[in-house]
C-alpha cells in the first residue's frame, strides 16, 4: 500500500483515485468484520482478492460464495463448506483442479519419483481434504504464506505441500513451478473458495486431545482389537488400509510421528468405519503405541525448530534443543 506521503506527491487526479481505492479497501474490511461469518454466501465481494488470484479470477465463485479480502486479524472462524468437484469451472483451470484432485488420490502412481511409501495425500487428509479434524484443505490456501516454528521461517503453500511429500510420504519435493505442484495448489485454492483470506475453518487441523499419560501396553491391545483388521497385525497395511509403521509408512519427521497429532487424528477419524468410537485415553494409548514403532528416518530433522521451541511430544532431538524451556520463569 502506498504511504500517504507518496499519494501527496502524485498528480491530483491520480491521488484522488488512489485514495478512493484505499478507502474502498477499508470499507470492505469494516463491512466484512461486521458481517456474521456464517453469511458467507452474502459476504462483501472484493475482486481479485480471491482465496487465490488465479483460481478466483476465472469461473464462477462456487456455491455463490463471495470471497472477501480481510486481514488475518479481521478474519474469524467460518463454517467448513467446500465446493464439490462438479462445481469446478470448465476450461484449463478446471482441468488443473481435476488433475490436482487426482494427484491427491493417486499420489504414488502419478508421482512415483516423489513418493517413498504406500501412503497418499488423502490417507490423512480424509474425504479428499474436506473432513473436519482431518487437516482439511478447505481455507488453507488463504493462510499462506505462513510463519512456521518448525522451519523458523515464513513458508509458501508449495513449501507446506513439499513438507508432506518429504515427511508424510517419505519422498522428494516437487519443483514449485512444476505442473503437478500447480495442479495441487489449484485444487487447494478451489476447495478454499468462499473462505476469507486468513480465516480459520471449523475443524481445521486435527482437533484436540487432552495431554493424558500414555500406556503403550494398553495401546497395543487397542491396536489388536480396533485397528489390526485393516492396518494388519504387524501394522504394515493391507489391501484396504495403508501401513502405520515400518519402511512403507510416514517417516520420523512427519507430523503424524508426533503422538499427540496422531492421537487427535485417530480420536476423531479412526477406526475408519467407526470414527469417534474411541475415548481420549484409547486414542492417546494407541497413538503412542504406533509412534513407538520403527519407521524411516528423516535426516534433516535435527534442523527443525531452529529457535528452540519444539513441541513437547517431538520424538527426536534437534540441534537447537529446547531453548525456551531453559529460560528463567517469570
Ligand atoms: C501421514 C499423514 C499425511 C499425509 C500422507 C499427508 N499429510 Fe499433509 N499434513 C499432515 C499433518 C500431520 C499435517 C499438519 C502438521 C502440523 O501442522 O502439525 C499436514 C498438513 C498439511 C497441509 C496444511 C494444512 C493446514 O491445516 O495448515 C497441507 C496443505 C497438506 N498437509 C498437504 C498435503 C498434501 C498435498 C499431501 C500429499 C502430497 C499430504 N499433505 C500428505 C499429514 C499428512
Ligand atoms: C475399517 C478399516 C480401518 C480400521 C478398523 C482402522 N483404519 Fe486407520 N485407516 C483406514 C483407511 C481406509 C485409511 C485411509 C487410507 C487412504 O485413504 O489412503 C486409514 C488411515 C489411517 C492413518 C493415516 C495413514 C497411515 O497409514 O498412517 C492412521 C495413522 C490410522 N489409519 C490409524 C488407525 C488406528 C490407530 C486404528 C485403530 C484405532 C485404525 N486406523 C483403524 C482404515 C481403517
């Protein structure tokens, strides 16, 4: 945004036009703040501010939802509502969205050089990235670039996707400018339509589970009775479910290798055919059990959380250690 001093130096007509545009911007912000988030079908429209320049520019806004431009501070929590693939536009953008969707489902077959295990994106981002508390993709597009304590830097949405390629899929990153990456980003932007930039969506992430004391022996029993019929008694997967440990599972650097993240995912999403049937304690016990099992290493992991603020359940040591915890208490 040009500073007022810059406007003052511009020819008068141009300065007026600029000032009007800026005022319009502000008015949009205020109006959006005042509107209840649930009224996403009737929000304030601000062209070009799409949950993504390219995806928002072409084709109709899906579901009649308007895309409002708001700063992260102004945006609240909005309901999770994603357009269906049938609502994707025709033409090249729609084709990219559909290819991106296909890559999420057939990740390994489509990108064998980038996937090092038997998982696919939707193994953890269930229902094609639409399920609440299964790290849905809805609204995620508008939250990047984003500061991440894991890298200690601001990352792009492409960096985030590559984090899952390298860790969750134990594979190799895609070039940011590759067609496959652009297609996946097109899909993310598409399912994020209608969510204000910077807003959080209900059920974003994996949900919460209290920090209970884990009992891995109990976890082993839960695994045998509630999980093995699909993931195999040895955790190596079957025809209907992927491995949860061993050489073909997510690696040690993956978010799912942190037992509290796994516990939340399992609490709300597993067993696949009876989600929500486990107690918090069951989910914690079985998550610590599967995350205590061997899985591929991730060599760069020691560079994670370079500012010394790793999460408490991180299963590996970092070079920076836990600097914050050693600071004097107030
Ligand atoms: C083994 C499970 C797993 C697989 C497979 C996986 N992810 Fe993830 N993904 C995660 C976890 C865990 C997080 C959140 C990590 C955290 O923030 O703690 C995440 C976060 C994300 C986010 C950010 C979500 C948010 O709410 O900010 C995106 C985007 C994403 N993954 C895309 C992908 C894509 C694309 C693929 C396939 C190439 C993929 N993931 C495969 C587990 C997985
Ligand atoms: C009815 C079959 C079934 C049962 C029972 C089941 N799962 Fe799953 N699980 C699945 C399927 C299907 C997926 C997603 C696979 C996909 O779409 O690629 C999945 C995904 C997962 C994932 C993420 C992907 C991976 O392999 O790491 C974890 C972790 C997981 N399940 C853990 C569990 C745990 C723990 C239990 C027992 C409490 C359990 N599951 C019970 C079918 C099942």
